[in-house]
């Protein structure tokens, strides 16, 4: 069984904890299509690799001193 980050899936609550935001915020991002997700029937799941990519895409670099 492959347990790498690419195959791990999280539910909405787990994904919100992973990102450090509230489930309410994550639901708003879903409605706005700001973050990738998978729909399995009515259930929504997130790939860890997609969440890591989302964080990388929204990284803000520090200003040089």
C-alpha cells in the first residue's frame, strides 16, 4: 500500500487543520473555486499534494533588509 503524500486524502475538517484555517473559510474557498478538491458523491476530499501546492502558490517572500 502506498502511503506517500500524493495518495493521502483528507476530509474538510482535516484539510482545514492542515492549512490552519477554519472549516468555514475552507468552504468559502470551495465555493469560490480557489482550491482544488475531489467530490465523491456528496463527500468532499482533498489530496495532500493539492493542499501543499496551494500553500506554495500563496507563499509571500520576505522583503530583503
